[in-house]
C-alpha cells in the first residue's frame, strides 16, 4: 500500500514537472539563428507559428552561406544555423554541430529573375542563356568572395559559356542574394541571379527558371542546432513538422529527394 502511494506520488510529480517544462512560455527564450539568405522567406513563415507553439522567439540574421559559416568557425555561437548541407557538414566536422539535430529543409536551384513587368528571355539551353546574357543591359549576382553559393556558381557558368569578358562591363556584384532580387524588383538591373527560394516568393520579380543543363546547380539546405544549445533543438524539430514542411514548400524549397 505504501509502495503504491509512493509510486503514484512519483508519477504525479513527474507529470507536473513535464507539464511545467513544456507549457508554452514557461521556459520561453530567444533562439538565435544564423541563416543564409535563401532561407529568409522560410524563417518569415515559421516565425509566428513556432512562437505560438513553443513560446520561443526567433532572432535571426541573414548573410551568405560562407559568411555565416565563417562566423561560427571564428567563435560565434548561435543556437541554430540554416545553411547549405556542405557548410553544415564542415561545421559538424569541426565538432560544432549537434549532429543528431541535422534536418533537411529542401533543395533550391540557381536561377534567373527579371522584374515583374519585364518580358522573360529564353534560357532553356546553354546557347539561349548565352544570348540572353549578352543581350541584357545590366546583370547582378551575389558576391562569390563573401561565400554566396549562387554567385560563385554563376561566375563559373560565365566562364564555361565563354562570355566573362564580354559581360564584365554590365555586371554588378552585390553582397548577397536577397539584395540582388530586391534590386531587380526595384528596376535597377535587368537580370538577377540567385537561389530559387529567394526569387519565387518575391512579388516584385518573375522567376525565369533554373540554369539549363549542364549548368544547373541544386543545393540542399539543412537546419541544425549547435552543441549544447537545447533551445535550438526545438526549432530544428519544428522545421520538419507538417507545418514546417509546408512553409518550406511555400518558400520555394523542393522536397529533398
């Protein structure tokens, strides 16, 4: 009888502890996130529902994949990173990531954009892309030197197409992809190169499409918590819930294959 009462008491105490632990707002705090620009729309879409469910607030900064990875390598410690799978693999190799929390967000393509009211050029083949680049008056892309995935790839594509020198005078490099798309939307540039997730959800631009084969580049993005960052785990887990997956799709990410 006494043992039964003690067992019930222990269960009641445990239940109360779990209730206090997971009740919204009881352990609410700020979750710091370093994210690539490709994830800007995704974070915007999950911000409110995540806070509603967990009580935690997302505090995010955006930059290129390379810039965010370097910040962590140099000693900064956010709770969560949302970066390319290659960048997260590198941070994990350095022992900075809680490997058990790595989750796939989805895939994005390097693509081209024009302003919402502009005509869409043909880029369906390498030759068509070459002609479109030569015909454009102004082109912008994100800075490869700052670790922009789309920008670094596009620079290689220009070389492969043999047009690097011919288009050099009309090229403008901006810090990262979000700025590229905003500048195209504002009519400052005719063509912009960025990740599909940065393009498709912006009402001020039209997504022409991905670069043609063999110049296509799909990049897998992932989310992961850093080691000893328990609040970060909750955000990583939320992204792979049905609500999180829907936000990823609506943000221009293709489901991981």
